[in-house]
C-alpha cells in the first residue's frame, strides 16, 4: 500500500502471527489501524478473519477481527492488508 494512504505509523512484526483461517502466515508490519501479512493463498476482499499476534518486546497477545482490505501477488505469495474491526488484549 502506498505510504501516502497510511493514517498510522508502522511497526515491523515478523514473528508470532497466527490465524486459524490461514495455514501459512508471516507478519510484515502492524499499526493502530491494521496489519500487513504475507500468505500463500489468495483471499476474498472484505472477508473477516481472526488473527492473533504479539508485538515485539511484549508478552501481551492481541486477538483481532480484521477485514481483508487489499492483496498484491508477489511470486508465490500474497501481501495482504487487514483492517482491524475489533481488538482484544490477553495478558
């Protein structure tokens, strides 16, 4: 997603991103409004999925409902932008 459309600063996140809806998932970056992930399969825009992740340096687990906002195919993977709908924190 082009930087000029971003409303929030990004934090790099590579580990600890999980979703039951996706078999293979790698975090890229996260902000107050959403998370960018890399996945192996295409997904339907506007679908809602549950995602769990840890921020670097934090032991808190974030559980979010997120809407798939965009996807870009790159080689055999898809860079995917998710917009947070609901956020819960587990300490």
